[in-house]
C-alpha cells in the first residue's frame, strides 16, 4: 500500500475484538470507527488510552475521529454486542 490508499477492516467474527497494528514505518489516520456496545482505544500493548465507550443499548455507533496510529501506538476495538467491529481511514506515511 502507498500514501493515500484507503485502509479499512471489517471484523469477520461477530462480537470479537479487532486490533489493527500497521507495519513498521506505516502511519494511518483512522477517520471512522463502527462499534456497538463496546470500546475502542489507542494502545501500545501495555497501556490503553480509552477514546470511547459505546453503550450496549445503542443499535449502532459510527464515531468520527482523527486518530493517528502506527506500529507503536495502534487501534484496538473490544467486544461489540453481536455486531461486526470496523474502521476506515487513510494511509498517511
């Protein structure tokens, strides 16, 4: 992939966690995260910086963010109440 390419992922398993860690030297700007009844956060594998908690009563949450991730600090989306977690963004480096 190259700078400007769309980067997205739809978790293939319902209610499972989704972790996206770009390759070394790659940076991605995540613009939208879809999660239901779960949480998403920036992590380095040890520390978690929570960005949002979606209540289990919501039918869908599409959160518009500007999250910049790389191989060191990356995206993790936790359980999602019977739905498929997903995100989309752009490769910036």
